[in-house]
C-alpha cells in the first residue's frame, strides 16, 4: 500500500468523544472476542459499506468496499471509498487499533473508529455482550450463509458501525456480523452487507505493519510509557 504525506481529507478526522457506555461496551466486546477467538476459524469477509461507517472519511451517501480478515484476536480491515480514501485498519487483542491511509506515511490511533469494532457476537445471545436492547426479526441468507436477525434501539454509539438503532444479522454458526442497517445519533444512515465469506488459513504477515510504521508505533509507545512512569 503506497504511503505519502497526509492530505486534507484526513486532517479533519476527529472521531466523536466516546461516552462511558460506549467505552464499557467496547471493553466487554473485547473480552468476548478473545474468548471466541479460540474456536473461530480464520475468515475473510468481503462487504459493501454505505454511509458514514468509517467516520469522517466516509460520509453522506458514499459507498466503500471493505475486506475484513480475522485471525484469532487479530483483525485487519482494508477499505476503498475512492481516491484519497483508501486505507487499512489493524486491531489486536490488546484493544488498540491503528488507521493507515493510502495518503499518509503515518499510523493514526483508531480505537474509536466505528468500522469493524463489532465483528463477531454470540449467535445464540448476540445482544447480551454489547448490552443492546433487541428483539428478534426474521432470519435470512447473506453471502450464502444463514444469518439470524435482531432489531436494536437506544444503543447510542454502541451498535454496529457506531449506530444507535437498526437491524443486524449474524452468522448462525459462528456469529460473524454479516449485515446491518442502522442510523447514528444524528439520524444518518449506515449499512454493511457481506458479499462473500471465505474460510481459509491466514498468515501472520497479513496482519503486520509496514516496517517504518511499526518502528514509529514502538517509539510512540516507549515515549508514552516513559511519561506514565514519571507521573
């Protein structure tokens, strides 16, 4: 992925400050994701995003293609919303996420970017872990997989893609989130629909940072640890 100097399109990237409820929900989701990871096969999910699912870089009625790769407790999301809005998000079991845009040679903290925060839920109780108020809707088929549907309300920013209300569908076997249609607190529509699901072993290299980015992150972490140690 080419890396050049950051442009104005990402200069306005300022995720909304999360609420306490959102942070608690994210922490619970992380713990559950780590439990699920032990018995989850490696998977690659191709999908289409519509709306503001990436935060500020993708707004209005824009459409983006995304590929989600999941291996254990590691997650990689490659997205393409057009020129200047292509990039990658890497999440790890530590809960930290980094955003790498094709227009930048830097990794930006992305812990609160809503894309792919929720990737897998308990297929029997998908609303329990994220503490969503839900009711069952009809099952359907998405990307050749049978999925179970649930309608949710009053999630603030804790629903799929940072939505407050809507409907989502999870894989009946493994609980992978394969589709959602919802609205955020501002009433803006967001949706995701998987187009293919492939189960095949993924290499560790697919979740690695470019060397220059990895070095920069390590230096930033070292500076942060030094500052915390002096408090």
